[in-house]
C-alpha cells in the first residue's frame, strides 16, 4: 500500500512545483541605453544607468525593476549648465548622487506595461508609474518608455522661472539575457 502512494505523492509534488516556478527572465542592461530629458531651458542625457531588471512578458506580476542613474552623469551639452545642474540649487549631486526607481508592481496595459513603484530624487521619495513597452529581439530586447517628471515635486530647483517644472523623459534600454 505504501509503495502505491509514492507515485501519487510524486505527482502531487510535481504538480505543485509547476505553479511555484517563476519563469521571469533576469536581463542585463546592454550598451546603447539612452536616458534623455527635455524641457524649456534645459535638455540632455544621463550617461550612467545601472540596475536589476527581472521581466516576464507572460507574467508581468513576477517582474521587478531596481535601477539607478548617477546624477554626475548628466550631460546637457554645456559644461556650465552641467556644473549648475549638479550643484546645490538643483540636483545637489554630492549629497544625492543617484536617482533611484524600484518597482512594486508591473501590469499589462492596452499599450504596453506600467511599472508602479517609488522614485527617489534629491532625497525625496514619491509613488511613481513608468509606462513602457518591450520589444523582444532574439535573445535580447528593448524597453522603451516616455513619461513626464515634475522636478519641483522632488525639490529640484524652484518652481517657475526659465526652466520648465515638468520634463519629458525618453528612455530606451536594450537588454540581453
């Protein structure tokens, strides 16, 4: 009788494990990524993006993003603007060296995906949603997102003036397995 239970127990364990294995893919951020920002008074790129990307197109709920951008990597194409942007009146890069986003939930939308989580800039943490698409290409793929960030919400600079409060971001991140 006990021997007859072994195949049954094995089948139960196998069936249960089929639901516990997560097929999420760990992706490595590849060269050629782009983090561009634009607004009246300032535009440019951030040149240093790092982080962990776990993403599964078929199971977005198992996905997770934890990425940082080095503030010192800002490049506006103007050395004086770069120095000013890194200074204490704006990003204050010496005190707040990174911009950090950690997702808490990834969902499928009609046009792609939303990564909901927490964005931290200039020592201020706020709930934030990043809409994005993912295009798989062989053993890699590319994440693309276009969204707005209100710098004043994060205490970066003063409201109004010659620089827009809201900046448009265009993010393109190629990844490999």
